[in-house]
């Protein structure tokens, strides 16, 4: 095989798998989120609890993600079957 074809295949495989390997984190600083208020001196009067993990807030984590994906798959199957029923 041509070495360029192999190289393109390897690069394509890496690009396809790479988004799965990314684990990004973010923090809302402007405007500050509720969990980041303790970082600002102007909010000291409210005695906000310190959240040192405010850069990794997850909306339910993996469990919620799996549930949502399953719901979308089920909805997609239902709509697909309904479409097939309507066409035939």
C-alpha cells in the first residue's frame, strides 16, 4: 500500500477517536457563577461557601448523560418506526 494512504488512515482514526478522549473543564467568572462567588471580595458579606471544584460542575454527571442518550435513542426509534408506518 501507498504510505500516504496509510498515513491518511491513521490520522483519520486519531481524529475520530480524539474527541472521545477530551475531558474539558470550565469556570464561569464573568458574570461569576454561584459556586465561584467566594473568589470575589465584593461577595464576602454573603458568606458564600468555598467550592474549590467550581471548574468542574456537571449537570448530573454520567448517569444523567446515559439516561438522556437512551431517551433520545428511544425517541428516535419511535419516530423512525412512525415514519416507516406512515410511508407504507
